[in-house]
């Protein structure tokens, strides 16, 4: 079987994402892995799976739905095609909570200062 070309590379920053991922059920973990593979291998990612967060500079959310459960994983791009994953959470309201966005922006700032 021929391997798909990669348009992006997904990396984890510190253990923010790993801690979130480890807490999820198997079905959710499988859907997250499927979504991350899609982000790496599809040239033009549908907004259903990756969306810029309004009124932020370069902050995105990866959107994962498993059954009626909705999850968001914050990320940003570094050097064009490197996708840096940060914290994730289970979404229970229509709007992304401001405290989750603030946390993601702090982590992004931390990453940029350590580079």
C-alpha cells in the first residue's frame, strides 16, 4: 500500500495534549488519531476539522466529534507546515469557553518564547 504524502507534520508541545488524550475513551482516541492523520495528509483541510479561532492571532482548534461528544484541541502553525498541538477539552456549550482560549494563548506564548 502506497503511503500518503504529508502536507503537514503534527507535533506535541510538552505534555498538554498527551494528558488530555490519555483521559479519553478508546473510540474518542481513535477519532482523534484519524483527525490528526487527516490534518497531515489532506492538502486543503475542511473547516469541519480545523478552524481558526476568531479574534486571535494564529490560534486554531481541531474539531473532533465522536457520537454526541464534541472535543476541541488547540493548535497553531509553526514554520508553515508544522502543526503544534496544545491543550484539549470536551466542549459542552455552543461557544468555546474564554478560559480555554486564554490557556491556549498562554501555552502558544510559552512555546514561542522557548524557541
